[in-house]
């Protein structure tokens, strides 16, 4: 009886390419990795990327790793290398309003589907970071700690992280005062302090409790409600 997925020997420490090589050698390539950035943020978009690397290991991609472990300078360098040398890559940006409308988990799954679907090289197999992505048209496998265990996921992580960071830096220019360029929309003390002072911006996710609790009442709402509750207070 055959097993699915094929159980080629996987030695995580050997190389970030082991998963991809095993799948290629089983005739299941090309292999795409998919990952996101911004899932845990309370402001800004969710960015999802998919990437298919060439079967051979490139020296310029030797530093690929979980994007959170790398410095901004290394991420930028790797971003350029991935875009230049990947067989195919795609990036999907889901804005805060859509995250609020459909929820972060659904947005994440939908973003991964879109990213894989828009690859110019259709993959034969998809590796995702840590959880199953339902609705894909090809077989897939969740890899625990994927962006630190599979090069194609690490490459997707770089694409998503660098794209989102650039968006957040530009957002601070458009909405100054929140320090988006520093905390990138995550719920840091600096960010929460700005939220307390300025209230939520149009780029904040109102479906998140820590944002919603800091929303200021619309001007006049309190006075109107008090008047409605106490007719005697109305002027005739």
C-alpha cells in the first residue's frame, strides 16, 4: 500500500532543501512554499506570498531562514535574490477592511489560495507553514516551523515580510504619529500608547478587541443619548 505523502527520508538539519528535493525526486514537483506576514498585527494588511524555487541550491539564497530571525538588511538582500532567481513567485495583499469583514483565519487561507493560484509556474505540491490550507487544487503538506525548515517556505516568508514592512513604512508617512514604521502594526507598548492618544486609524483592524476598545465615541453621541434618556432635559 502506498503512503501519501511519500515518506522519503527527511533530515531537517541536513538542508532547508530536503523537503523539496524529496518531493522532486518522487515526481511531485515543482514545489511551492507559502507563508504570511501580519497575522498577529492589529493594524495594516495581511500579506501572503507563494514561491517556487529552482531545484538547484543557489549561493545567493544560502542565508534563507525564518524571516523573523534575520536582520532587515539581510531580508532585503534575500528579497532581491528570491525575486531574481525564483522560478515563480506571487504576493497577495489583503487590507485591514477585508480582514475585518471575513476574519483573520479566513483571510489567511484565502490569501494562500490566491497566492498559489497566481504563480506563473503551476506547482505540483505545496508546502505551508504549520497548518493545512484547504481548497488548493494540488496536494499540500503543513510543515511545523516551515519557514525555518523548508527553503521555499522561507523564501515566501521573506517576500511577505519585506513587502509588508515596506507598506507599513509608507503608512507612517500617510498616517504620521502611530510609529507604524517601527512596530509594523503589532501590539507593542509604543503602538498601544499611540492608539490611546490618537484613536484607531482607517488602517486599524476594528475586529480586534484592543483596537475596538480604544475607539472614541462619535462626537455628539453621548449628548444625544442622554437627551433621549431624559426628555425633561430637552429645550422647547
